[in-house]
């Protein structure tokens, strides 16, 4: 069984979204919901968060909720991995509203036996990782993390593979990102965007 780990920082993770706290919160939750919809079809989902509304949404759709230790994305992922046995593990960011189950299956299928596969964002950060054991992960998130994850895998004697999956590569950091992707985002994000546009028309 595949385990999908989703770290969710809540509204605090979307500081580049130049919008009100209410809009940032609604959009963050909508994107999390779309990611969870894909994850729950592929395997069991674990959401690591300190956000009460994010935890409630995760519980509502049948995902496991784990407490975020509060030291950033890497620490959140490590908190989830501590309780996992070796096997198919996907680590997927919560701001990928275009993702569908086949995208996650494609990442799994591209993962070398015992190796590491990743999907790189346009800015060189890492949007999704596929690992075969918790020990393959290292706390390397941040600018340029994709290159560091590849180098770390090689240092462990594992084969790293970069995978081109557009729906996993396209994250939402700004309102411009959301507008660019508006025809591809999932239903929760689509509804949130429609509500935002209606409010703007006033």
C-alpha cells in the first residue's frame, strides 16, 4: 500500500499570495482538498499540520492527521516518516491543485527499485518525492532543494530520477499562478477561484 505524506502549513505557508488572510486560508484549504482527493485514491494519506481547519478537512476525507512539530516542512515530513515501514512512500506538497491520481501513479511508476524519484518545481524546489524507505529522506527543502535531494540519493548509493509530471510541477505560490492554471485546477480550487472572481466583480 502506498502512503502519501502531505505537509500542510496552512495560511502561513502562502505568504507570497498577496491576498487577505481569508482568501489565503480558503485557497490553501481548497488546494489541500484537491491534493487529498488524488492521494486517497492512490493510497493512504497522512496530513502533517498544526492547522485546525486543515486537520478537520483531512479527517473528513479519511486521512490520518499528525501533529506538525513546527520547525518547517522538513521536520513535518520527518514526523510522518518516523512511523512508517519501508515501502512506497510519496511526499506531496499541499499547493498542487492540478494533481490527479494518475500523476501520483506516474511518479510511482518512474521510481527506480529502491531509488528516489522527484518532481521539480520551476524554481528548483521540490514539489513531490517518491522514496522506498524513510531512511532515504533528508531535511533538504528550500531553494535549490531538487538538486540537493538528487545528490543525497547518490550519496546513499541510490538512483535518483527527475520526473516530468506537469500537474505536479505546477504549484501555486501567487495569485498569478492560480490564474494561469485556472482551467486545470481541481474542483475545490476551481470553486474557490470562481468565488474570488465573483467577489472581485463585486
